[in-house]
C-alpha cells in the first residue's frame, strides 16, 4: 500500500507501435515528451515497409498516462499494437 503523499503509477512502458512512413519519429518523440509525467522517450525503428514503420517506443517518467500517450499517438496517425512491458512504482506527490 502506498504511503501518505505517494501513489502507485506507471514509471516505464514499452510499446509496439505502427506509424505511417511520412510521420517523422523525432516529431512523435517530442510530442510524447510533452505528455505530463514523461521524463524520457526512446524510439527504435524495428521494421520498415513501403507505407509503414514498426517502432519500439519506451516511455519513462512519473505516473505516465497511457490514455494521454494514446491520444498523442492518434494525433500522429500512429497505433499501439501491443504493450510489451510495463513498470509500476511509487510516485511521490508534490
């Protein structure tokens, strides 16, 4: 059980993502970095085809909101195919 002044939240998540080739990964990474609670974003291209790219996206932070991450992905016509790893930890409240 979290102590007073703490809550439990996502501190790291790795996603398998599919995006159109015309979307630049640096633009997607910068947009994801603006999500509240996100400290870092790491994107690796794992597969390329004529119209799409498959990415491994790892997001770290304090209380990462998967809903907000998905909203950003949708704005960039990018879909989350699966959640491949997730880390949860105690987050101190400000």
